[in-house]
């Protein structure tokens, strides 16, 4: 007897019964005057509501993170949505906070970021494509600043900017390796100053980082003005404020800063706002949306990108430090399939049960648990269940977690929606009802920048040490002399390994972390540390998803998940 075909994510999303947005707002007691319709099934929420609720008591914040990602998938976003729906199912007013997807991965290899199966946010197609235009606004603001820099050079260069020391690139929300390094101003003198330049993907832009860390229009303007875009011939930093760019940039970002409100398949509220990558940026949704959700809900469930060594580390050391947040609990997502890959099984062989490989791969989960416990946070492991997971493989995970003093809960939210994550929801409620050890950051603000980098590399990645050319050490000293030594570090590193070598899965040992470059994001409030071969402008794979995406004869999108 053949089984029925499993519907795709997009097929499930298209059959969703979406409620009017005012009903979604009612669940959070948001006045209708504060809902700004953006089409039929998505809205923005006014900044007036943000201001009016600032003194409200905050609910509990739940962070969802994962083991090191693999091509087999872990389902962190899906688990975030499933848990949020399950908390609502058991009577706890809960809101989900997610990042907006970037077009680069949607048309590349990774795919979208709206969840999957019966744990999705909708309208899925809109969210994964242009959505409310926030990314376009951020891209435009970023490139306005780039245009003003070149315009300043063309019209006399009163600030004495050294064209060889311009650190502000242009941005594009697409994977395009050909734009990593370019020459601008080629041709006639009227085309501007000829110089080397380049592009970053929009999610790596400091404007994106500021957008996600700011809490008001005035703070946004101030942070934008502090961004260092170049250095003078005398090595003096030149800021966006020196170019009088922050006002116009703020105008472009004013409406985008309003949080986006959508719904899950089960008609529960979700804020989807901001979207920095966690391998090259800080990987969290906006502070403004997170705090608003916490003021309106008993539980706010949010995610941090990629594995806990990247997204969770930055969520805790950067976002929580700047915004004064503290998670009540952490959910660490793992799958049998991913653990088998960490244990040495090839993707093509994942359908074959292999408990020994799961056992070998559990060292990856174990290291992530150690790291999260080092912050003083209670953790539960969510086993994101896939069809075909063998019972003996699941028992391996549960047994190891018991030995480590952590609960592992099987979750079926992809196939069952909230009903499949009820056990996880009950465990989260129980965990957050008990006192636990105090949350603390990985390093103090006064620690020198080099030691902060070493601290992350050794304590989070398990490296023996870090290494860098003398010029990098000099850059760090100059940042400290400029009064920026108190900033946290934002590590740019491959997501596939604790090391900087993406092929070293599991829990690699005996490795150094090579520091390729450092740059300050003075407006965002951190120092970006580029390690290994990580790029801030990704490329497309050999067979990009864009080749399969199209419209059918009825105008429906096909090939999008």
C-alpha cells in the first residue's frame, strides 16, 4: 500500500486559513489604530505603540538555537514556530520573533526562513521574497551613503578622505561573488574618482546591524552618524555624520523600523523583522520587535542564526549586552540526520539507520551544551523528528542527554504543528518556573579586544589559540587607543564547523583560529573579526535555486520550497 505524497512547504502554506490582521493584533491587545496594513495578510505596528508600552512588564524570553548546521537540516526556525504555537495551545500567550529572509539564500542554496511543514509563518511566499520592503530600504540607505562618499571625493574632498582607505562598500541583497571587488569611477572624469571598491550582501551591512539593535528613530539616527566609512590621509576616522548622511538615511529607514506582524499557520502572532546573518553578522531579529513582543506576551520565542557557536554566542554577548535582555531558557535543536553527518555519514546514506554514527556525532551537541551552560542558562534539547529516524538512534540522543543532566524531547511539529511540540512547551514552562544560576556574559567589556577574540575561540570553539599577522594586532591596538576597546567582538566564521575549516565536523580538536582582518562597526557597537576564508558577499552554488523558480500558467510561484 503506497503512502500519500508529502505536501511541500509552499503547498501547505497556500492552503492556510489566514485570519484578518486585526484579529491577530487582538490576540496581543494591540489597538487597531496601531496596525498599519501592508496588503491583506501582513502589517506593520506603529512606533507609537512601541513608545507607549516601554514601561510594561516583560514576559519570559526563550532562545532557540541549534547544533552546527549540516546539509541535512536542523529545523531551528521550524522549531521556534512549533514551540510558539505549542505554548499558545497550552494556554500561554506567546509571540514568535524571527528574522526576515534574505533573497540571496532564497535564490541560492539555503532556502527561505519561514519554517516548514505545519510550523510556518505566512504568507510564506511574501515573507521569503520582498515582504514589506525592509531589506530594500536598508540597501537603499546603505548605498545612499556610498554615493555620498564618492560624491564628496568628486566635488573637492574637503574632508581629505584617502580613496585607498575608504572602508564603506556598497550592498546588494543577493549572492554575487563577481561584485566582491570592483573598480568604480572608470571612464571620463565626470564619472567620479577611479578607485577600488566592492559589495557586501545587505545582511552584512552595518546599517542592518544598527537597524536590529536600535530602539527608536533618534537612536537610529545617532548610530548611523557614528559609522566609520573612511580615513583621511592623516588617518583620522571619517564618519557618516561628517558627510551629513544620517538624516537622509533615517528617512529611508523610518517606515522599515516599524516591526512587521504576521501569523503562523495556527493564527498565532509573529513578528518578523530584521535579518543579519549569524556567520558574518550578529544573526538576531530586531531588538525593537523582541522587546515589544515581550511586553505583549507571557512568552516570546526567538531564534539566533546557525549553530549556538555563532548565533547564540552573539545573541548573548552582543544583543543581550546592548539591549539589557536575559533569556529565561534555551532550546537546542538537533536532528538524527545532522548528528549522523557529524558522525561521518554522507548525505546520500542518511536513510540507513546508524546508531554508532549518531553516538560519534553527539560530541557536537555536547560542546554546544557546554557553551550554553557556561552562560548560566537552563537548556533543553529538542529532537526535531524526521520520518525514517530509527528508534535506536533516538535512544542514543536521549541517553547521552540524560548522562549530561539535560532533557531531550522528541518533537513532531513539522508534521503535526503545535500538537507535536506540546511536550517541549510544557518543559519550557517548567524550566522557566524554577530558579537557575545567574546569567553572565562570556567576557567582561574591559577585556582587551585580542583577549575577547581568544576567549570566544577557546571557550566557544574549543581552539588551542588564535593567530594573526602583526598588522591585525596593530589594528586592534589602534581601536583601543581610539576608545573602542570596550566593544564586544562579532566573529565572522564558517557555520559548518567549530573551527574555520568547514570540512571539520563534530567537535574538532587541536586547531587555531586564524584572524584575517578586523573592522569596527562603531554605530552598531561591535568589532567584526573575519576568520579563515569567510566572505561578506557569498556566491551562488553550481545549481542555484533560482534556476527552478518560476510562475505557472495560473500565475502561481513554483520552485520556491
